[in-house]
C-alpha cells in the first residue's frame, strides 16, 4: 500500500464515481468516500489545474499538509494513511473514514434537531476537542501546531461519539526555535469562529486564536446553537461576513441571551446547573477579547476534566444517536460503482464553496 515515504499507490485506491460518495467540499478540495485495502477511507482530493477567477492551491501546500498530519498521532486527531498523486494536477490525502459525520451535523442539521443530546454527552464532546487541541499545542517531540480553522464542521465523530480533529489545510508547525513549517502566509479561516485580532489586524493564527475558537465551539455545543446566526436575520449573503465581523469586533455574544437563559433553565431542571455554569465560564475565558487574557489549552482541559469524571453520558443514548447519524450518512456499498482514481472526474463545481 505505502512505501517508506507514506505514499499510497494510486492504483490500489478506488473511489465512488457518483454523488453517493461525496462527503464534503472546501475552497480548494473535495472529500470523497473511497476504498483501500478492503476498507473505507476518506479522500481529500485536490485539483491543481488553473481555474479562472480562483486561487489554486499549490502542490507544495498539499504536501506540507500531509507531512504535518504524518507527524501527529493522537486519539482525538484524524488518522492519516498516506498521500497519493495520480497525474500532474490531481493528488489526495488519504485518511480514516468516520461514518457519523461532524459535530455541526449532530448539533445543527435539521434532520437531527429532535434528537436529544444530553448535557453529559455535550460535555464529553467538548472534552475530546480540548484534548485534541492540547496535543497540537504541546507536541511530545517539542514544538507545537496551530490548527488555524477550528470549528464544529471540522470536528468529526467516531462510532462511539468521540471527537477527532481533521483538515489541517490552515495549520502550521512551530519548532522550538520559532521556525515555522507549512505556513506560506495564506491561511484561510472561518469567520464565525475567528478571534477579533484575525479580523482587524490580519494577524496569523496562533495558539491564542485556536483557544478563542475552542471557546466558540464550547458555547455552540453546550447551548446547541450555531454561533452568530441570530445577527443574520434579514441579511443578504453578500452582507453576511460584514455583519458577523461587526458583531465579533463589537464583542457581541455568539449565543443570544434569551437562548442562554433557556438552556441554563433546562440544565437547572435536569440537575446540571454546575456543569453548565462551570463550562460556560471557561468558554467565556477562552473568548476574552484580549489574547493575553485567554487561558492556555491545558488549563482549559484541566478545568473540564473533573466535570467529565462526575457526569457521564448513558451508553444507550450514544448507541441511539450513532444509529441515527450512520443512517443519515449511509452509502449503498455497490462495488460496481467503484472506479480507479485516474478515471475519477473532479468537477469544477466541487471547488465552489
């Protein structure tokens, strides 16, 4: 399958050639379901052919993303199997496939809006995210990784509803001597989860901006509310980012007060007042407007840990939710529709975000 450089043989990877295998897309890539060594894998596929009107990701940047992933091994980080290239313009990063989707889908997708996600389960999801980011910020061999684009849509779910962090397209490695690898100055991020300094100073992402994003994720999970959607009523798509940026720079809360009050009342009624109060306080610390006043992620994890030990989700709840999520992400496993990678057509519309 691979050689010592972590390169997967393209002729041993197959991919679904229709929409059933489509898992997601970004600005410069799409993710598809594939097969390798008789198991499902996720293929983050890049098309490097010049496209009119859009920036085309360089082959160098894709290889840097894979090299970075190849250095990171942790239970809460996506497992990477290799890197493959099958012609001059097309290449892919091959990772494990997680059939339960992502945190955004669990919390906010209309098909899941009636599913009950208990406060103990929400807490465990948050804890997994904190552990994954803590590993990135404190690599065992020294140095650290800044992810740069942490968000609910970038948190994948395992078959026991554990969390794994994928998508290191915006990430970079900082060595002990502050030498940076994988940063070419082009670092896209998601405005809903962006720290204020990224919006007004055009700073590069840092540990502190990652911590801010974790704070937004915590609030989104505990309140089960997509951040800043309350400021977008009657706003056109063209005005969306301007409106969100204005809300962040003015220090507007990502979750409306009335929804916070509703959820806190529900938590009190169910006996989880301490859980919600403590976790929201830590989220607010992470989202401090001033970077120097935000905690480091190991401190965040340590604050959450005693709550995780006290409150545990029920196994039946996890099994029920996993069943619903897997049904929603089911792909008919018709092996006749699998084709070799060189025949796979990467359509231009897959690049449109």
